[in-house]
């Protein structure tokens, strides 16, 4: 720790132990909660600094200048009965200095299991270890099954996922408690279809709140490239207008500037194995692949009669056994497969998906905090000038 005098304040250089990991098609630093400031304002200010938020390339931090690489996972040993670890996800703004903790990231969560095992938060077993994760963003639990032969996390393997080069060891994610992640309801509006701005929409909340739109209603197919969609400014403007109106209908209030709800365009698949083609917006640009939680929500919509997704997917859905419906969703980088399970009334019960993870490095990351000083240049003590007095709440921006 060192101090640099800047006239009106002192920039204090701090360090935090972290592990940079890829989880699914996302990447970001993983921290133990007690390695970051305990005060939420100070913690979020630290995240902005260490990620390099406020610059389009995030040149001064760990962020990659992309929404998929501007993510943070904060992990702690859980005190909840039957739960191994608590996981708090943060989406850090790129150009805007914001920290958003409204939603979960399923891709990042795939790496929570290996991280928790290697940091000694979970007892390991052979040949695999199940880690029950409580997501603090959504108050939902997910079981992660990690390959641990001889009690060691295995990263190498033969599992390939679209959007990630090479292969790795599979991590099985079982979402047994996903309905109503933010709104408490599968159908937040109370309807399988609503009409917003003269277009039919289906609004569901399973894993994450998503507004499903028929691509054909926009003169599209949902097979367009990410670049093509991101350059279609009239489309993005119309999607945002629909999203804001839907936010009120879903009970989320004014969602301007919020990452929720997400939006997905749905169309016919181009391959024999595909159930639908889909393009996922996060929310102001097209996702490079597809979010895990978004795929979970899409799968629940696919088996719910009358939804936008069901109307397109129904002819290609196949029931395996009594309650298993496997689905392949086509996206810009390839495909994502999700296993959907039904209850005794043929309604959505839960879903499972396979991801991979990679540990990239372990070490310490440096970040700065600012402590005010007197006019004579004397640095105030923390008791005289507590950090949170000089930090702005996370809710909007820092």
C-alpha cells in the first residue's frame, strides 16, 4: 500500500487477491468477498478502478472493452443451510462508470465451482464435486457439477462450446430454482402474449427477465450477423422503446439505463437440430453468442403453449421419456444446447446446461482509493474521513 499526494486528496494504492477466469463465453476477475472493501460503495469504486471503467478500451484495468469481458464475480462461503457458496455478480460499465448487480450471469457462474473448490470453500470429492451456489442477485440456487478426479479440479477435457476456442472439461449446471428470478413470476405481465407498439411480445422471467419478439415482425429472420444487427439503428431504437414499455408491464418500473429486461429476437432455425434461431440483446447490442440464463428463459417459453417462442419451436420439440425436452438454440457464434425438464402437468420445471471454464491467472490486482487531505496537505485518517463519505451510491453510477 502506498500514497500519492494529488493536492486535494491522496490516492491510496491498494491490492486485492484475484483469479482471472473464463466462465462459459464470459471472462472476468473472481474475488473472495473479504478480499474487497466491505462497504458496498467502496467495493464498487474499487471494481470500477481495477476494471478500468470509463474508457472504451478499459485500457487502465482488467476489463476487455466488451460486455462479455467486463464482468466480476464475488464469492463467499455461505451461511445458508444446504448451500456451499454465495455468488454476487457485477456487470461493470465500459464507457460509463457504472456497476450493475441486478442480474445474474450464468456463464460466469460456471467458473464459480472450480474457484470455490480451489480456494478451499467446498469439500472436494472423487471423481466429481457438486457445488450448490446461491446467487445473491436473484436469490436463486444452482447446482454445479465439476470434474475433480483424485480431488483436483480438471480443466482439460473434450467438451466444446460455441464461442470458445478449443475444448475443456464439462461443468454441468442444474438450474432447479429459476422461475421468477427478479419478478417472482414466470409470466410477469400475467399473459403469454402482450401487444406493445403494435407488436406481439412474450415476457417471461426464468433465470432472467426476457422479452421475446418475432424477428419476422421486424423484417428479419434472427439469423442476421451481430454486426448487421448492431448497425441497424432503427431496430435498436424500436427494441429499446418496446423494452421500456415492457419494463412497466413486468413490474420492473423505469428500465432506462438498466440491463434488465433483456430482449431476444426469435426465428426459424437453419439446421435440422435447431429448435429456433435467436439473437439476444444485452440490452442495447446483440450478444456475441447467447446468455446461459437467457437460454434457460427461452427454453421455458418454448414449452409454454401460446408464447412467441412456442409458436415457432413447437413443431421441432421432442419429448424424451416422460419429462425431458432437449433443445438447441442457434445464435451468432453457433449453438447452445439446454436440457429442459417438465413437471407432472407438462409445465416447465427446471433446466440444465453444460459449460466449461478456464483459470487464466492468479495474483494481485492494484486499485486506487481517494482520501481527502487538509489544505496543508495532511492526509486525514480513515476515522476522520471514512471512505464511503466520498463515494457515490452504486445504483446509478460512480
